[in-house]
C-alpha cells in the first residue's frame, strides 16, 4: 500500500539539510531501485524551483510499504531527523486515484 510521508522542517536548518542530503538521497535511491517510490521532493519556502538561501519548509514522500508500521519505522530513520532538520513527521495511508 502507498503511504504519504510529510515532514516539516525546523526553521533555518538549510545548512543541516544540505549536509545530510547525500545520506537522505541514498535512502531514497534504495526505494526507487526497489520500485517502491512514487514521488519525493522538498517544499521550497520561496515560490521558486530554486529557493536559494530561503531554503525549505519540509518534504513529501509517497512510497509503497507493507503496512503503516513499516512506513513509520522507515520514516523515523531519515538522516534529516538525526541532523535536526525535521521537527515533525506525519505518515498516513495514501490512495492513488490518478
């Protein structure tokens, strides 16, 4: 089943986000390689593809997991959490219609 993972950033953590990004992307690549990733990306603070120093307010991931518990367990190990980037992570079932 698909799950939506919505993470909210702590304000002014762009440097921590950039430092943890390679490890974060490596985990995302594993989901993609397993054909379990539907989409993933950050929420820019500025209304721009490149928000520059304004940074990001959070991230969205939609991916396939066996159940809600496994989706939550996976999300809880994101490198952005350890780096102090994410202040809140919400995981819930997602039903794709289109």
